[in-house]
């Protein structure tokens, strides 16, 4: 439905103004209705009073003329009263009502037979209400008694009420609107403060937070939620920044070595053996950088939730045996052995074969690089998941690293000094496990060595 020009214009006004207009509109309706109600009620009260006093006078006069001559009305005390004969002719009148007729001839004739009422009539002595009743004169003659009550007081009172309402109503409306505007302004002030502060918080000053006025009201809740969001954005940005700086740092080392090799090789009189050695070293550095770039790409994809996975049922025992076989040569070089520990027969997980194998290789490579003694591969079923454990008999993780072992570029000082690697191995294991609905964990064994595991969804 197309919105009208006015509603569009209204929607464009500031909330403050819209609230005030709406509030004033409602106030106008309420005050108007209350005013009309009050006026009508007051008027009907006044009318009832006029009618009641008229009725008393009529009763008095009726009793008078039915007992004595019509002329007795003159001394009845009623200000305006007439007695009419059967043909509508004026028979008697009070002094103040002389010279005019309360009822026309036709009305008077009707009044002889039935009660008659005139709500308002303008006579020389003012606006009046008239009541007339049939009566029977002492001789049996049918007559009508008419009494007029002045409406001056009633009209005056009503006019006074009207004036009061016309002054007080708009005044009340004005005051209520001003109060409404001020209330809306005060309520929206914290929002404006928060907006101004949000504008100041650029990506350079993300550590600042929005002012939270009253933590218990709705706007306070909004401020708190936005601040939590800001904290999260800051943390994510901080992580990204660290990642970029770590990645550049990691790339610098192999690049520097590569350049040194190439410079050396280019320096004039190299014999073929030296040249070959330089090229081999260069190729090794290039391989390291390729690995690093590949790992970063996998992590970035996993972050976006776009890691390509082709999950299939994998028998745990076969998978662990294949991993052990792959690592055997590397283990033999270090005079280490790899054994398969406790694995339930026929247990299987639902996972991508290549990624899972790569993750297992990372765990075994770590155990070989940083651990000592026998490397044991085992599995354990744990509510819906199967944990694949790789344990060794070395010194375990340095204490400070245990909590952050799966962080990107997190490496122990010894690893940094001694082993090639970039510190992405465990981060990749975590990415692969969580992308498949699993989890990871690491702990130091009480006796000796590290126990690192990845858990994957169990089949069946
Ligand atoms: N089995 C282990 N025993 C003791 N320390 C370990 C073990 N596995 C990992 N660590 C520590 O955790 C760090 C992080 O391991 P991670 O596999 O993530 O990186 P890396 O092995 O150093 O490098 P990359 O795997 O990328 O070549 C290691 O540098 C090492 O200090
Ligand atoms: Mg590693």
C-alpha cells in the first residue's frame, strides 16, 4: 500500500517531534472528550434544577386556581405565571408577566387538555422555559396554568463553564505537549550521546566504549549489547592484525634465506656442486613458504566456513595404522617407534579422509619433533564422538603454551630455536576437527609426555 505524502513526511520527522505530535493528538482527543462530557453533564444538571423549581411552582399554582379565582395567581409569589381559558384567552397574569403571552392561543388551547412544555422562548423579560398544566376552576371550568422560569442563571453558568473550558483546555494541551516533548528529549538524550560516541570510535580507537547511562533500562541494555559487540569486533580485528603480522614475520625468514642463497649462487665463480647445493637449499625454502601459504589458505577457508570436505565413514584402526606407516621412516630416523594402542574393533568416524590424515600427520610429527620415546596412537569413544589420541613420553608442553597450543603461530621457545615449522600445525588440526563437528584437546600426562587428541563424529 502506498503511503500518503503526509505519512511519509511524518515518518521523516525526528522521533522527538513524532512522539510529541502523537502525544498531543491523544491529549487533544482526551481533553476534548472530557470537556464535552463535563459540559453536557453540567447542562443537564442545570436543566434538572430549572425543571424541578418550575414543577413546584406549577403544583402551587394549580392548587391555588383550583381552590379560588384565577386572579389569585397574581399574589402567588411566582414571577411569571398565566392562567388561560378554554379558548386560549388570557384570564389572569402575575404582574411581571403582564403585556406578553407565555403561550400562543393554540398552545394555550392544547394546554387546557394536556400538559405542555416549551424548552426555550424569548420574551421581553428574557429567555424562559415554560410549563403548562390543565386545571379545573372551582366552577368546573377547564383552564390551563402556565409558569415561566428564567433561563438567565442557567445560561450564565453554562457560558462561564464554556469560557473556562476554552481557556483551560488549550492550556492543559500546551503544558502536556511541552512535558511530552521534554520527556521524549530526555529519554533520547542518552541515545544521542551514544551515537556521538559511536561516531568518534573509528577503527583506530576501537578500544573505546559507548557511554551506558542507566544499566537497568532499555537504552542501557542497548548500550551494553553494543559494547559487547564492540569488544568482540575489537578482539577479532586484533586477532587478524596479529595473524597478518605473524604471517609476514614467518614469511620473512625463508625469504631472507632464499635471497641469500640466490645472491651467493649468482656471485661469479661457483662450481657446479656449490651451485647445486645452493639451488637445493633455495628449493627447500620455497617449499617451506608454499607449505605456509597452503596452511594459511586452509585456515582462512575454515574461518569462512568454506573448507572443502568430502566426509565418508572411516574405520579408526585402518586410519591410525595408515598414519603410523606414513610416519615410520621419519620415526626411524630419530630412532623412535610408533605403536597402536587401545582401539575398539570396527569403530568408525564420519570425516574427510585427506584432511583427517593430514591432521593426524601433524600430531605425529609434533610427537616426533617435541616428544621423546614411543609415540602411541589410540582412540576412545566419548558421547557421540571418537577421540584420536597421540601420546609421547617427552617433557610435554611448556606450561604457558598448554592453554594456547592450538593458537595460530603459537610455538614453544625450544621449537622456535630448534625445529623448522611455523606454529600452524595444531591450528590446522583444530580447524579440521571443528569444521567436521568435532573438537580438540591437549594435556600433559602425569608421568611424562604430551597427550594431544582430536575428536570426530562417530558413525553409528
Ligand atoms: N607432543 C608435543 N610435546 C611438547 N610440545 C609440543 C608437542 N606438540 C606441540 N608442542 C608445542 O606446541 C607448539 C605448536 O605446535 P604446532 O604443531 O602448532 O606448530 P609447530 O609444530 O611448531 O609448527 P608446524 O606444525 O607449523 O610445523 C610447538 O611449537 C611445540 O612447542
Ligand atoms: Mg607441528
